[in-house]
């Protein structure tokens, strides 16, 4: 058995006891536990930067092929329901980000399926746009370049690439941001998000340069 000591004084610390044969399916843990590191003798890996809540999802997935999400029941209609949707999506996004970090492609695909959205977001209420942009900023904050969580993980034809399903419908997302950008009243929302998150700002500029702001076909 191996022990994963996960968390810190903010998240709380939790020990996961997991069969070495299970956790070593992932290269990061196999190298740590079976390589020339102290973890190979102690069978203890300390992971203070990770959150036990999402590590529990990874461990559960390795054993069962799925993971459970918490209940999101705080909505009372309207904007509250949208916030619940974003909380749920952000939960799965953080699971996906952890899967990317430790190279668990199957977990990433499962999480991406749980948060993949479709439809024309431009038709939603005005308050929804601010919430969606806030959600987008948070996705960038928990991910790195090339992540399936980022909208500009696309090629010259506006199609997503990579082994993990992309969580955004790229053409719809680009049209939505372009629609906000062209509206002088709502454009400051996009500018504020881009200022807060430079990586997002760079991707928005890239989409503008490649003319991805047009109506999707």
C-alpha cells in the first residue's frame, strides 16, 4: 500500500491509502514509488498543493472508473440557478485539471464530458454573461497552456485538438465573445476579464486575429 498525504492547513490534510499497483498506473506515481526517490522506501507521497476533495475523485476513478459529484442545491431560480450550474461545472473542471496534472487521460475525458456545454450562450440573460466570463477566468487560473479547459486549444480552422475532449464548443464560444466585444455596453466585461487573466486576453486577441468572432456555421 502507498499513502498519499494530500492538502495543507487551508484545505485540510487527508491521507489516502491506495494499492501501489493501482496508483502506479500513472507515470508520476510510478516514478516516485518505484524509482530512486525516498518515496520508494517510505511509500509516502506528500502533496500539499493539491485539494483532498479532488484527489478523492482521482482515487475513486482509478478504482471504479467513475467519480461522484457533490449536490448543488442552492438555486432558487434565475441567477441562483446559473451560479449552481457554474459551481457544478467548476467542480468537474478542477477534477479535469488534476487529471491533466497527473496524466490520467481517462479521468480528463470523463470530467470533460460532465462539463461540456452546447447551445447559443448569447441568448442567455445579461447576468449570465458576467458569470460565464468569471467561470472562464477561473478555468484559466486552474489550468495551463494547451489544457482542454481553455477556449483557444484550437487549430487554424477553429477546431479543437488533443486527446481530451474540449469542454467548449469553440465556434460558439468565439461567436459569444465576439458578440460581447462588438457591443459597446458589454465589451468592458470582456476587457476586464482579459485584464485579470493575461492568458485569456492573449487567446481572445488570437481569436480576433484569426476572425473566429463570426457567426458559427
